[in-house]
C-alpha cells in the first residue's frame, strides 16, 4: 500500500482531468465542485505520508519500476520522498484546494479548461517533488510549465500574453541547459557504473572540477531562474501580476520552491566542489536579491507586484540559508520555503480578494479598508506580519534560522547584510498595509466593499492556522526533515577541507564538525551521529548546550 | 573479352518497391479509365497498397539480405526508414482528398505520384550503391516536382514546383559530380566497396579528389534534407505546394535524404569521419540557427513550419555529428516522431485553411482552441512535440539526439541545440497564443472532418504521445535498425 | 507557584483571544473591560504569589526556569519555550502586571464609547502577554518573541485610530525603527551564539547558561561587538539616540497606551535587556561607555526638546525619552540596580502622569465637544487652571511631577539621585564621569523645568479656553481616578524601598533584592575598574543636596516664566527665534532622517525599479529577444524569393566548403 | 592518348560553365539547359574515369543519368508550361510570389 500512495496522489488529479472532460462546460458549479473534491481527496490521500513517515534519511514510499530501456539509457519510474520533499509534497496538496477555492467566482470563463489546467499543474508539481529519477524529474519539471502557461495566458490580466510567454521561455532556457548537464552527468555516471538515471547513483562521483563547474552552472541556472534569483527575476513580477489568483498562489507557494528544492536535492549534493566554489557568488546574489527586491518592492504601486518582489526577497533568504550548508541554515531554508508558501500564498489570496471586489490593484485606489472590512483587515494583518517575520509567526522561525545558519557558516557578512532585509521587509509591507488598510475611507468605490464571505474565510483560516502553528511549534516540521538534510550536508561537504569550518580555538574544540567523521553515514538511524557535536554524545535529537563543568 | 556474368538478382529484396510501383501504375491506369467525379477511392486504394507494402517491408525485419549484386539491401536500417516513408505517405494521402476537393484540383494522379515518390525514397534508403541511391533520389525528386506544382491553377503552386525543380536539378548536378569524383577516387560506386578500397589503399583526406567528392555529395544530400545554406528553396516550396504535399515533403524526402546521407557517410566514408564531422557540425549549427531564427518572424503558418522543418533538420544533424549509436538511433527515432507531429500539424492547417490557401496566417487561429477544443488540443500536442516539451515524442527524440552529441563530447553543439530549441518555443507558442489567448474574430465554419482525416489525426496524436510516454520500444527498434 | 509561571502570560493571552474573537459580539463594554482587566489582574495575582515565593527562598536559590516545550531545534541551535524567574524578572512582572492592571482599569473609563473598544482591550492584553514573555523569557529567543511582540502591539495600538494618517504613519515609524533595533539584537544574538559555540562548544542562547559560561568571555573584542549590537536593539526599543524619534510620534495612540507601552513597560525593555545581560555588557568596557554616553546625551537632548512642546502628551513623551536616557546612563556606569530602580519608579510616576494627562484630555475633549469647538484638547495653550476643576487629577499629577523632578522624598528622587551619584562615582569611566554627571544634572534641571512648565500651564493660572466651555470641565469618573490615586501613591512612596545606604533609615531592599542578579557583573567589573576612588559620604550627601537644588532651580524658572511672568516665554521666543524654532521642531531630527534615510531609500528603490529592473535587467532580457527578432528580420531578407539568389547561395556554400577544406 | 586529367579538367570547366549559367541566366529554360550541361559534364567525368579505371560502373551510371535527365526535362518543361500559362513568363525574376 505504502508504495502506491505517491503515485496515487500524483495521478489522481490526472484522472480528475479525464473525468472533468465528461462534465458539460455549462455546469460550472459541478466543474468547480468536482475539482475541489479531487484536490481535497488528494490532500487527504497525502496525509498518510506524514503519519507514515519514519524520521530518517531514507527515501520512503519508494516505488521503482522500469520505464525506458534503450541503448545506454535506463530510466525508471522511481518515486519516493524523504524529509526534504515530504513537506513540499504536503504543501502542494494542501495549497491546491485553496487555490481552487480562491478563484471560485473570479474565473467565469472557460471554467473547464481552467480546472483541468490546475489539476495538470498539480500532477507536474507533485511529480517533480517525488521523482528520484533524474529523467523523470526533468519530465515533470517541464510538464509543469504547460498548464501554468495557459493559466497565465488565458485567465490572466491585461498583459498576460507577454507574461506567459516570458515565463515559459525564460524557464525553458534554463531547464534545457540543465538537460544537457543532466545527460552529460548520466554518461559520466555510466562510466563509473551507474546503472540507471536514479539520483542515488550520482552522489559522490568525484567529478573533476571543470566538469563539476559547468554542470553545476547549468543546473544552477535552471534553478536560479525558477527561484528566481537576482538578476534572473524579472519574469516573476510579470507572471505574478498577470496570473489569476490561483495561478499566483501556486506559483508563489509551490513553483518557486522547485528552484530551491532543486538546489538542495540536486545541484548541491551532486556537485560538492562546485557548490563550494560558487557559494560566494550565490550568497552574493541572494543578498543582493534580498536588498534589491526589498527596495524595489517598497516603491511598487501595484499590490501584487509588491508581493511578487517580496517573494524574490524571501527566496533570497532561502538561498542564503541553503548555501550556508549547515544544519541551521538548511533547515531554516527549507522551513522558509514552506513559510513562504503559506504566507505569500496567503498574501496573493488577499490581493485576489480585493481585486475581485474592486478590479484594481493599485495601492492608491485603496485606503481605509480596515473600517469597511474588519475581518479582512485582521487576516491581512496577520499575514503581513507573517511575511515580515514576526516571532510567533512562521516567517520568523525560518528567517531566523537562515540568518543564524549563515552567520555560523562562512557567510557571516552576508548574514549581516541580509539581516537588514528584515528591516526593509517591515518597511515595504507595513507601508503598503498602511496605505491600503489605514487612513480615511474616502474613495466612494471602497465604501461599499463587503467583508469576507464564508468561502474566503474558509480558505484563509487553514493558512492562518499554519502561520501560527509553524510559528510556535515548528518542531515536527524540522524534525522530519533533519536527517535528510544532514545527509545533504554530508554529501555536499564530502570533500570539504576542515579549514573551511568556522574558526575554533584549539583548546576548545573537543568535538568534530558535523558530518566530517562519517561520510558514509548509515541512513536509518534516528539522529545522525555524525551531525552531533561529540560533546553531547548521548543525547540524540536534543542537545541543549550544557553548563561547562 | 570476358564472359558476362549475370549478377545475382534477388527480387525478394525489392519486393516492397515492386508492389508499391505496381499499385502506383495500376492506379494511374484506373485513374485514366474509370470516370467519376470523386477520386477518393484512389486514395483508399493507395492506402491499401501502402498497407500491403508495409507488411512486405516489415516481414523483412531482422533478416538481412541483398540483391542485384549488392546494389540494394534489405536491412533493418532500410526497413525502419521505409516504415517512416510509408507512414508519411499514408497519412498524407489521408488528408489529401479533402484538400483537393476544396481547392478544386481533384485529379487522381496525385496518389500514384505519392506512391512513386515513396518508391523513390525506399530505394534511397535501401540503396547501397551510389547509383541506386541516385536513382531513388531522382524518382523521388521528379515525383515531388510535380506534387509541389500539382495545383495547376495556383500560381503559387506553379512557382513552388518550378523553383523546386530548378534548384533540385541544380543540386543534383553537385551530388552527381561528387559521386563521379568518389567513383574516380575509389573505382567503385558501391558504398561497402568504397569503404573497403579506402581502407585498403590507405587513402585519407589528403586525396583531394575523394575529399571533393565527399563534400559535393554532402552538399547534394544537404539540399535534400534542407540544411543551411542549401535550405533556401524550402520555405518557398513548402509554402507554395499544396498543403498535404507540404506535409509529405517535409517528412518523407527529409527522412530519405538522411537515410542516404547516413548510409553513404557512415558506411562508405567512415575513414573520413574526422573531416566530415566538422562540416556537419557547421551545417547543424547553421541549420538550426537559421531555421529557428527566421521562423520567429513568420506570419504564415506554413512558411513558419517550413523554417521549423529546417531547424529540425539541424537537430537531426546534431545526432549525425555525434555519429554514435545513440545519435544515429536518435535520428531514426526523431524522423519517425517528426512524421507524426509535423503531418499532424499540417493536417490541422488544412482544416483551418480556406480555398486558395487563405487563413494560413497565425493570426487566423485566434480563438481556434475554443471553437474546436479537441482539434485545439491536438494542435497543442503537435506544437509542444515540435518544441520538444515532454511528454511528447519530440522531446524524447531531441533528448536522444542531444544525448548522442553529449556522449560523443560535443557539449557545445548540444548547448547550441538546446538554446535553439528554447528560441523555437517562441514561435510554436505564438500559435497557441492565438489559439487560446485571443478571442476569435470570425467563425471557423470551414472545418470539415472526414473519417480519413480523423484517422490521420488519431494516428498522429497516438504517434506523438505513445513514443513520448513509452519510448522504450521505439528506441529499441531504432537501436536495432543501426547498421553499425 | 513558581511552576505555574506560565500562567502569567497565559491569562492575557486568553483575554486577548476572548476579546479578539468575540469582543465584537459581546458589545457590552463592561464585560469586555472586565475580561481584559481581569485577565491581567489574574496575572498580577500569580505574579504576587511568585514574588512571595521568591522572597521566601534564600537569595542564591532565587532562580527558576520553567521549560514548556522545545520551540526551535536545528542543528546545534536549540530554543526552548522557557520562562525564567529571578529577582529581576520578578520586579518586571510586578511592574507590568501591576501597572498594567491599573491602566486596563483606567481604560474602561477612558475608552468608553470608542468604536473599537473590544479591539483596544484585545490589543492591550496581547501587549501584556508579549511584555510578559519578554521579561520572563529564559533565552534570548523567547525574549525576542516578546521583544517583537510588544513592537507589534505598539504598532497596533499607535495605529488604533487608523483613519488618521498621522496615526498610521506613527505606527509604521515605530515598528520600523524598532525593527532597526531588532536587527541589532539579532546580530548580537548571532555573535554571542557563534562565539560560544565555536570557542567553547557551548551552543546556547539561554541566559542562565550564558551566565554560567560568561567567565569564558574575553573582555572587549567580540563581546564589544555583540553588546553594541544588543545596544542598538535597546536604542530602538527604548527610544534612545539615534532611534528615539518614533516615541514622540507614538503619542498618536490612545493615552492609556502611551502610559502603559510608551512609558511604563515596553520602552524600558531595552534597559531590562541590558540588565538581564549585565554579565555580558560589563565585559565590554567600550560598550559600557557608549551606553552611558548615549544615555546621558539622550537625557539632555530630549529634555531640551521637551521644553518647547505644547502638546501635553508630547512633553511627556520627550520626558520619557529623557528619563530612559537616565536609565541607560545608569546601566552604562554599571549601576544596574539603580537603572532598574529608576525603571520601576519611572513606571509609577510616568504612568501616573500619562494617565493624568489622559484624564485632562478626556475632560478637555468633553468640554470642547460640548462647546462645539475644534481646538486641540491636547494643546496646553488651551488649558490652564484645571486644578480647580480636577482636583484628584491635579494632586496625583503634581506628586508625580515632584517625583520626576527628583524632589525628596518622592520616589524619583531616590532613583535619579542614585543614578547621578553612580555616574559621578563609578569606577569605570574615569574623567568622563564628571561629564556624565554634569550632563545628567543639567538634564535633571531641564526635567524639573519642563515638567513644571507643563503643570503650570495646565493646572495653574487661568483657563485659556472659552469660558462657556469651562463649566463643562469635570473631574473624571472613579474608574479613571482610582488608578491615578494608586499610581500617585506609589510614585510618592515607591522610592523608599531603594533608599541609599548613606541615609540609613531603611536598608536598601531593592539593591539586596537584585544583588544575586548583578553580583556576577560587579564581579567582572572589578577586574578593570579603577581602584582607589573612594568618595566620602559627605560628598554623596552634598551631591544629593545639589541635585535637589538643581531641581528646585528648574521649578523656580518654570514658576517665574509660566506663573509669575507669563509674558517672558514670548519674549524669549522673540529674542531667540532660531533657537526656539529648532527646539520646537525637535532639532529637525525627523527631517534629517527623512533626508538621510527615508527619501534616499525611496528614490533608490525607484531608481532600482524603473532604472535598473525595468531598463537594465529586463532590458537585457527583452533586448535579447529583440536582437534575435532583428536577426530574424535580417535573415528573412535573405530569402528574396529569386531562384537565382537561392542558387547563388547554394553555389557559394559549395565554394566555401570546398575552399575551406582545400586551403585550410 | 590524352591523360585522364585533360578529360577531368574539361568536364570541370563544363561543369563550371553550367553552374555560372544557372547563376546568371534568368530564363528558366536556359537555366535548365545549363543544368543539363552540368549533368553532361558529370557524365564526361564518369566516362573518363570508367575508361581510366577500366570498369563499366561509370558508363552504366551515365546511362542512368541520361535517362533521369530526360525524365527531368519532361517534368521540368511541363512545370514551365503550367507556370507560363498562369504568369505568361518563364523568367525566374517573375517567380517571386513566395519569399521571406
């Protein structure tokens, strides 16, 4: 049973698409209801993943079936999740029903196609997260583009065609280069005995530096575009601004995570030396992205664009944390991915809600909405503060760990500069909030706005819940991902010299740095022995620094 | 004076060609003697002929044989290509009937001509003697000249036919001269013996005569496959020719050209591989780039697909440069999938077009996806496949071609290839932009589907999706079809 | 009881949830007010219990940590949701819950009839919870939740009248400036955590663990950096130079908010934080000096501005900034106990004054409302002679003013005098001590002056407002005056628990109480303190007298200018117009910040967006596309349609190929 | 006995003349005649080689080339007639409906 869950949730939406074709186009209610049902069922079906997940570094719920065997190539239908993908899969299945609900009435035209696109998108996203076969991953990675392209292009705003085409081609350029590297990697792997495209074959291959460099760059480019990292970000504001609410929500919540996920899953552990070499570059770009996007966000006139730029900044934090390459940073980065999915997803929902009512997103068209829409104001405020990273909300935990991790690694100065992004995020978010929600309700068009209806409340409540839950009790999330991330650290740091570690006083270093002593760590132990400072050998999972005796 | 030795004639080897030729001739006669308005039955008869031929072709799979003292062979390589030709011919025939009716040039000769062209292609694929290859090529070309100019009433069609004819003949000159020089340098016209002679005599690229012969032959084949800079006829001819024939031409002769190109260069001239690889490398880059970039600007969808077909020739040349098993198998697979996707796309173009080849502009597709959702989806599938986006066959094909190049160490070539591929996405997407992102301005009243048409589209969709999702068996066949 | 410390923040949280979710439905102000006040009162009871229990323990055992659950754990980093009870936090929770309860009570009356009554109480409860988390946090991160949480509540409450643009602006300003401070706090935290981890393999942010390991910390160096960062955090939260400008603007919030948040509790968080980490701060002499200098500078700087403000709350706001400066001065000279002591007394008298001013404003508002006048009810120029109309308010306000002015035996005297004495006599800053003391003394003089200016303008003289309105000026209801009386009482007598040793009448309870907390710090301090400088009791007595004299001088000046010779201020203004304008406009610091930071940020943002993002980054992208299109157009031109051109192309191709191979 | 080179050079010259003719002439029939000239140049090459090498392959090839040329001529002329009917010209400069 266990091994089919992943395939089930991935292809359930596809089955949904086929069934959708038999529902008459005029029956919009049924179309929406059916799609909602499919996504909800998918979500429910994905819950066993959390409950059944054993906290270790192994791939779980694995299914491996031969798929293509031709010539030198062997591709398998090889799926499975570990702590890294578990939450991203959950995020995807969780966000989909919300996305479907979010444009319940906003999309009145071509409902059938719209719903089909949403479901197809889900197939692509889930597939990409669960693939353990590089080729399979690539297929899903590309498949994702198509429905998103249509969602933006058909149901988008005024400038939608430009945005859709830009989105598609921009992403395509990167991913095709990745394809080249991927194939080259396979041939390299074949030479050292890799039997198929399964990801595990390619770890620890000790490629020569030049090869690593270009392959890493190819992978990194594809992922950087998706993230998006400065200066490859310009497709994002356009895509976000033009996409319908559900599109923006999914784009922000899940699609962008593909990029950062790609780094963690592929680019870094596959090419450790190149990762080390390019860490300064990527950290620099991340930090620039944080500051830059924040400053640009500050002066945006369109709420949605502002949120889009804030996404760029947030993802900059993720990248910084990931490339800190220590437990804190990576866990923070992963958590920040989830947080960003929840908070920014919620922000886009909020923008969608007012857009639906007013058909404008210009900040200057609003003002004083708090008076007219108190419930909305409350929710908006919570989400805003989550996005700012207020302690107690989810945003804080991730951001804090990222900065801490970066600070503890070699990226200290980057961390310090990035921390100033914390100030800027407060500036642009609160300024926007103030202009939209505070002040006098003097625009007559705003005076008749209705507060949230029950559907809108229903979509916001789970997100609000998560905002606080992850803010106050992120432990279950972190715990489940820890072993897998430790493995990533081990794989990526395999060849790293000790000198790259933080400076230590010789007298005061009784412990090994994480991951150095046991590169071939037996996966499956509850906590990574290699990741524990030897000072606390007997305390798996919990290591409060004791009082030095 | 020696005794004349009657060479071994093995008719079984050319059985498919014979069958198809007989059918073609019979159809010619029937066309003349049987009166009637509709010529559709000729189409069905030719389909029958193709099916019979197909069986005859396939039955030879796995049993290599040669005939006519080694001037023609029956090997898997030839069989794989022959299947492609037959599929292309059959699919083109399925969409011809409606088109001719609409354009008012309902003449039955078109079917036998298609069959003759197919025979020519089959000869090219099966020929192991420069002579046979040349003959096949000419049989094909002469038929195609007529097919391109088939719509006598249309000036565009006339022009296409005439241009094709003049340039085709011109290129034949080069090809022949190349063959002559090769003959002069090696003393034989049989590909296997050429290779043997080169190996035995130890001649290499310093032999200018052989080198010149090789290069001139390459230009001749490059013309056939529409590789830059010998591609310039392609857009004009494709645009002017009757659409079903454009579909046919863009697939069949290109595949045939590659079949001959591959056989001559890989079998006869492997010793000069270092020489011709660079040539093909340059050709590949030029072809991809020129094809794709020029296509970006096109408004006429037929012309756009013409440029796109140039680009696709470029991709295939990438596999050729690789010259290894993966690359070559990639060529075979790619030509097969290209047949499905390209003819499928042209089928839709026929449906959207009006008499006199109107409505062929991309902008005429505005809203098409909503008026005819199923056709729209089909068109999307073809276009995505052409763009090389999974899970369509076009992606797997490109994957294989580029894999070949990467395996052989031509990373930059692969990079140029994928960048081209990314650029190409723009113009394929553009069609979809109009199909889905713009509202229709007028009614699409002119789409009339016949069962044959539906069949053709079904085959095309299946032929794009099945090898796309489960390419294993097809790739396996392609691997087995290699003569190396 | 100690084990139930978690109840303290829980009650306000419950209050917040009830009022926040159901307040709108409840509607009844009494119930809402009762819930809000009751919640914090329950906390107060628990706090009392905890205090009692602590008192019962021997001094060295007065540390208790309660771990609730592991909040964040990642790699070596671990942060528990844990509470720390020790004498210091006990003082703080008493102040917060005690003053908090009074202010909640007061708010029931003050906020009567406001549209968002429930919202107000919900926020107020939320604030109390955050503040309690801040003071009870057992590690820096829990403290940081509270730290930012109070910032949030401050934001919400300053922006309570969100329809007023100025309120929204002020709220945002407060939050952003606090964030600047938080940035510092975070970096400080990182530094400390990193240092301990990499040098001592102690991966902790827990205060007690750091304390236990603090002997490993070097003097200066990295500790200076870390503490300076923390101090940046403190300047943000506690409105010190350079991040003080948000506090006066924060007066846009309702007056109880100003009393609770912007006087009694939140703004003192920075002081508390330094006290909490005294053992780290003391190890950085440079930081100590910076803290002292900034504190002294803020004290005098804000005091000067306070002299020229006409808005009653703004005067109090600047006075708060100034008094916070005193507290930082105390911290900076190593007089942690004195700082905390002043924190407490300040909480009493300043809360009392804010509430008193609220009472005045309340009355003025009502009166003006009756008279259908639109004058500013907060402008002191409209007031005068209110002592007759509002006796209770006047008396409580007056004693608090005496306290802040430092008149014996009011509470402020003891705390402020202690600070000044320590500034003079501390062993850390050498010759700087005189300057610190002098600045403090002058600031004290200014304080006495502007506070009495306020009192005189408000309560003395003749009412400067329309006479028909005058009759409508009433004393506020009991619910408002009771808190005033309690606070007034505390402001009067609160100082006795910290009576200086030289006086000898009472043991210095307060110092003894906090001794275990700051013991280690003074221990560390000794290693680099200048020895020998022993001052006689006579000098201490002398300075004490001096400071009273200074205060009296200030009062007399105020009396002269604003009671006896009311024309004098006008004359002064006309004599030194530029000076007055500068002071009145707060030395143009806001404008300076706008000029230096806000506007450049905006224009830089605009430049980046419209100049860089759109033109360059996107320009490259679209430019590439255009370039390719240009190529496309050019290549298309080659396709001339002429057969001979095509043939020529082919021929050239052949020639080129042949030529290449032949001539290579 | 002339050496093989003479034949080859002659045929090369003929081929070049044919090529230049194709490039410079504008009348479709003339162009086609130039193409025929190229083919015949090739034929000459074949024959020369055949004689020189002493095998018949070249000569057989020439037969085929001639046959094919005849077929091409038939088809080509038919196309020209069709074009002429519609356009009343067989000048290649008039064949420019299809371009770009």
